């Protein structure tokens, strides 16, 4: 059995790729999914998880929990159909799952069951995770580790010039999580935008036939990114690389630093993540978190392709095959 992972996600295209990776990998044991608003509405996110689980014949014993519908900022969320499609799965129309019941606090049972074995990976907005710290601060201290996809440190944002989408959508929730979480690792745009899956990689994954949903998802995703940036070589799989992070420490270059989050309600700086990189400072009492600043792409390439195709990949062999 693999790492016990409770996954929080706003299930759009890149979240779906992360779920496919988790399903194919023997090193990840998903013990629950919390489906939030974000890329799509909560209703669509819940439906997308049920669709993917049915498609992949995933065990029905894995609980699927509905998370937050709106951010702590008391605003209506912004969705991104141009990037993820109307329902969040690119060209695929999964339909609406009509058996959903409110079960958010089932999270408590999962944490109590696994405690210091459990790793929480948050690949969407942080509203639900923030609420868990509000309601169950002591319980959350029992979680082994947290991995979060979010932020942009000294690189451009993808919503504003300085802010990344997950942090921009609910900066209040981000601040709560960073204030109370221990053993937290942030996988920001600094590395996720370099976790590129090229069309050639997609075609080879499709050819190997482990899963047929990857190609329509990433072809759709790539079309958006290519239109926005004609020089881009493929689709960045922000969420899959974050889910891989607990497995592969050597794939990243990390620094542990104090982090400040701008919680302004509007303006270009809303949701900005600022790491205090001053080398002359001696931080004693300030809380610090680990931030990934660089990605070893060949290691990502080989490990991602090995799982997604079901065959070993090495540097030289890869170049011959695709």
C-alpha cells in the first residue's frame, strides 16, 4: 500500500490528470476526495470525481466529500470554462451526479483513522482546508504533512501580475492554513509551470492505452495554453506534479522561509505570496514553510511517463520512443 493521501481539489482538467496518476500509481493510496469550487462549481467538481471513479473502476469505498461552495471573502467564485471546459473536463460532458449528500465532516473520521500516517494534498482553492483549521485546529495537528499547489514566488502570477489562482481566490483561507499548518510544503507556479506534458507525450500515453481519457483532456488544455502562449511546448500539469511531490523529494529544490500573504480584497496584489528571502535575517519566532523553487524535469518526465504508460522510462529510451 502507498502513502495515505486525502486530496482536496477543484476538479478540472489538471486535477483529473492527478487523479488518473494516483489511480495508476501503486505508491498512492487515496483515502478520500474533497471536491471544492474553483475551476468549476462544487456541484461539477463532485460530479467529475464520480465520473472519473466510475470510468477507472475505482473502489466505491473511497469517500467523496463536497467541500466549499464559495470563498471566505464572501464573493461569488469565478470559474474558468475557457481553460477547463464548461463542466471542467475539457470536451467531456460527464453529467451531474445527483446522489450527493452533505458529508464534509466525514473528513474528521479520516483524520482520526490515519492521524500521523495521513498526508493532505490540496490542489485547488484553500477554503475547505482553512475551515478545517477553524473547526479542528487540534485534530489537524495530528496530520503528518500538507502539500499545497499555490502561490508564485518571484515569478509572474496567472491571475494577476503577481498572484496565482488558488491563492488569489481565497487569500484569507491561505493565511489561515499558513498560520496553523505544520510540516507544510508549497508547490508553486515556480515549478508547476515547468511540469510540461508535450503532445508527443500525450500521444504515447494514449497509444499505450492505460487510460484513454488523458488525450482529450490534455489536448483541450493544450489548445488553451497554446493560444495564450504560442511558444509553450505542452500542458503544465500543476496538480499531478503536486501529488507526486510527497513521493519524490529529490525532484525539487526547496527553501524553508517565512511567507506573507496579501489579503487585500482587490487590486493586483490580492493573493500575492511573498517569501522573505533576505539572507541577513535571523528568523527565530516567525513561522516558516518549505517552498519548491526548482524542478528536475528529467526526473519528472521519467516518473510521470513510467506511471502513465506502464513501462519503464529512461532518458535515452524516452528520446527514441517519442
